[in-house]
């Protein structure tokens, strides 16, 4: 049974408070977000973290094996907390609510950017600066590699979607050529 919005929002608020108190909000938010998307993309990982027959220790071991040297210790603790609470199936909802919590705090807007291939740091920074200029406030870019994009970028900031993908451009060209 899915967790209630109240439960998801409560955990997101707690994640924000802990990360804020530790002074690592941006890093924890980014790592939590990325891990939630990795879980979404991997049925085996999702199963390992949500299997009711698997012990909390086993689930913690899976997370530690995957992330121990790759994420901030606060991220590791908070991921384990959420999984231990039985919210493994709701990890993406918790991550998204966490992003909303950070945004509501005024720290930065968050842009989910889908690209066909990874961006290097210079490209990510240029994109963040362009979005910051367009929005008039800082924008934190979360990059998701999505081969269905084909090329270009699909950016979502809150409810706004900016589709600059090759797929979208081809659709527009096709519509223009057919006279629609």
C-alpha cells in the first residue's frame, strides 16, 4: 500500500532538517535524488530494498555496498532511515518531496534535466547559469541520462517543461511538413 502524502512529506521535511543542520543540503539532496532514480531504473535494486522478507540489516548492507564511499555519510544515514521505515517503494516520492522542501526554503529552484548522454561539469554549469538567468534565482540542475531523449535537453522546473529535445524538434518538423 502506498504511503500517504503526509507520511512522505513528513520524511522529506525531516531529511531537509537533518541535511540543513549538517550544512550539506545541496549535496544530500543531489545524492538522494540520484539514488532514487537509480532505484527506479533497476528492478533488482528496487526489489532488494523493498522485499519484506529481507532484513533491515540486509537492506542497509546493500545501500552501504553501493554507496559507502560515493556519498556523504548523512546521505547514507538518511537513505537507510527511509528504507528502514518501509518507504523503499516511495523513494522517488520522498526524493521529490525533499527537493520541494529545499525549493520552498528558498535555497534554490531545482531543474530536472533529461539528456541522452552525460553532461560534463562545464556543460552542467553553463546550463545551470542559463536557467538561473532565465528564472531570476539560483537553479540547481539534476541531470538524468535518458536514452529516449535521443539528443538535446528536456528540462522540468516545477510544473514547467522546456522540451529542447531532438525528438520534439522532429515532431515539430513533421507537423510543419504535413501542414498540421
